[in-house]
């Protein structure tokens, strides 16, 4: 699924503002017969997925989850580097 968002029309929703920064990641949405919902996945974070009733909600959810996971991973990497330098 290819998604295009017109961010120039976004007012001040913090979640939508954060979505602007997910542009360098690759997302896919597909229907899961087993879950009876759409599943959003991120190529760069293979263990991460998001279930939703609509394709749009699955895409939005996986993009936000990927940003959160990316922030957590970046923080952990920075903490690891900092810890290595203090030994």
C-alpha cells in the first residue's frame, strides 16, 4: 500500500507532527485472515506490527509505533555508548 499524507493541512496534533519524521522507513499494510484485521509492519523493524480495523488506522499505528521504537532504540544505543566510555 502506498500512502501519501498532506502534512500542510495538519494543525497541531502531536502524533501527526511526529509522523512527518517516519518518511525514511518502509511500511506495508495487509489483511490478516487469522486476526480479521489489517496488519501494519515496518521493514526496518521486523518484530514490530500494528493491528487495526482499517488500512489507514494500521498504517498510522505502525508509523507511530516505529517512531516510538526508533526513539527507544536510539536512546538505548546512546546509553550503551555512554556506558562503554565510563569504564
